C-alpha cells in the first residue's frame, strides 16, 4: 500500500479545472525563515553558551547527538511552533530543522528522536540549570552592552513578575495555589529596560512550586542581576519595579541595601484607606461633575507594623471609575517608593510596567512556556529555560525589524511573517540555496532583517 503522505486528493468542483493535491516534493520545508533565527543565535552565541553551561557527562564514544545539537533542536523547534518533545518524530527529517541544528539539510542524519530528547531534558541537575540561567542573564546583558556601545545608559529598569503555569498530572512540586484556584507551577520572569526604550528584554525564567510566595527566589535573582549590571554598566542607575506580592519588609530592606530605586505596589488596608479618604472624596466630586473617570494623586509617609519604625513614602492614586451603564467605582491604589518625583509622575513610572505583561502573554500563547509536562521538576525548568532562549532570539529578530511593520509585532505574527515560509532547499557544489515563494507578502521585511543580521546582497 502506498504511503498516505504521497497519495493525492482531487477537488473536482472548486474551479473550472479539477485540482489535485499531493505531498510529493522532496527537500522542502515550511520553516525556511529559521535561517534568520540561526543568524540571530550566531550573533548572540546563545545556544552554544547554554549547551556549554549544561555540560555533558555522557560517554563520548556513545554520543550521536551533542548537547549543543539537542539544545538547538529544542530551541528552534519551539521557535517554529513545535513545543512538545513528541514533535521530534514529525520534524526530524525536515531539511531546515537539520540545517539550523548544524547538519547537512539533504544528506545529514535525522535529528534526535523523542526518547533521546526526553533523556536530554531529564539529565541536567540543579547546578547545571543555575549555570544555564546565569548564562542567559550574562549573554543578554553583554549583548546589549555591545549594542548600546559608547552611548551612556542613565537607567536600567528591572521588572519581575510571577505567572501561572497550570499542571495536569504528576509533575514534581505541582502545588495548589489559592489565588489562581488551580494546581500549578508559579514561574517568575525577569525583564530589563534600558533608559526609555520601548522594549523589555527577557533575562530570567525561573520555575517555582505552585505554592511559592511571590518573593521566593527573587532575592537571588535581584542580587545577581544588579551586581552584574553594575559591572557592565557602572554609570547607570538601577530601578526595580514589583507588584504587590513583593511588598514585604525583607524585600524593602534588600532593595535599600542594594541602593537601587524601587517602586513596589502595596495592597490597601484601613490605615492607607483613611489616609486616602480626603483625596477619594475630591475624586468623587470631580467624577460626579464631569460624568467621567476622575483621578487624583497624593502621598503620605507610612510604616507598617512589620516594618518596625521605618517610614516609607507611599504614593496614593485616588480614582473613581465611571463607565457607561455602571455605578461609579472607587479605585484607590498605593505604591511604595524611594523616588522623589511628583506623585503623578511616580505612579506613571510604575504603571508603565504593565506593558511587559504583553511579553508574558507572548511566552504563554506563542511559545507555550507552560508546556511543563515532564514529571521531573528540573526537566520542566530546562523546558522553561529553552523556551526563554527561543524568545530572546525572537526579540532580536523584532529589534532588527525596526522601522518596518513588524517592529512591534507579537511573536506569533513574527513566526508567520518571517519563519513559516515554504522553502525548497537546493545544494550546489559551492553553497546551499533556499528558494522561497516570489509572492511571499513580507519578503521585503525579511530581506531587511536578514541584512541587519549580516547577510549581503547577491
């Protein structure tokens, strides 16, 4: 019986002529644009460094797939939309997947199988993963140090935020989280912003048990990151923005001992609501007179009981929200800070952090960072780290697309426009030629990004 993949089908009534479809073209791939991500990876040397950090304790005489090849297979597979290790059986002979891993696209051996990938994911221990996480941080920071060059960086902002990662099986350290009302992991993600640039660059992705406190692991992440940033950007001020889960006495002491600027949201309580009462009343009057949402800003000095006698500056946002067809709603918010700017400006600086939530959505929806279905916790941490690696490469593609329609595109759009391109792979004596569709709608942007990554015209 013929292979069903090479059998044709006939559409007899779609046009005046019948249409036959058949999968019979060799040496073709639907992921031709992966060559751009390979060029971005070459510029950062990211997969090479991650592989070196993970190490390889296998018997060299029995190794068929190097750690570097396995890292690249998983990272570029994730980038192309193949988030599960089981996808290895579907893409192992794909010429573009083989090319970006480092094998001959036509005659090279197929990529690693799912069992081999599974053994790879379960091999690293905690120390290996700590080294790999440090490698991600230092590679990202060093890359932007080179990118910025001699320009003086006045301020670097660090944003940390936990996110939910639902679990559906017997994963180690899957715990019930009351806030999210589910069994899950609770990874924390870290982003860097240089001065007032619009992009937030991922530098950390740390998996944690589902019942972890927001501050778990944050001390180590902040201490290491701030120390390295000061080494590479000695003149820059460091600013840290955190949500309300980080508003603990220990965190405030850490931030003050590290001598950084900080903005940390804080939940309301009876004392703070009493301090905001006068501003809230003014906001209600303004909202009633205008029929629109009214917002006022103020400040106070406050010391929670757990803070001892230390008073800190609290920014108050007194807001009454009015929406058509709904009753007015009080919305008082509080931010603890050591910034000295006017309250409205300080709150605006804090509110900007909301934009990096879009980066977290990309990681979830476009790269499936929550595909943590291994039973081993450390194997799942490796999956998270490899997904973060793929995301860093996409961020580099997006940065290189500056001045085009893709400069602010989400990862899902970048994948469709720049990566998922049908390609015929040809090998001549002197070179490998990738034949793309002449009518590809984003071909001009593709060429521009390629040139920005070092390609030259022919």
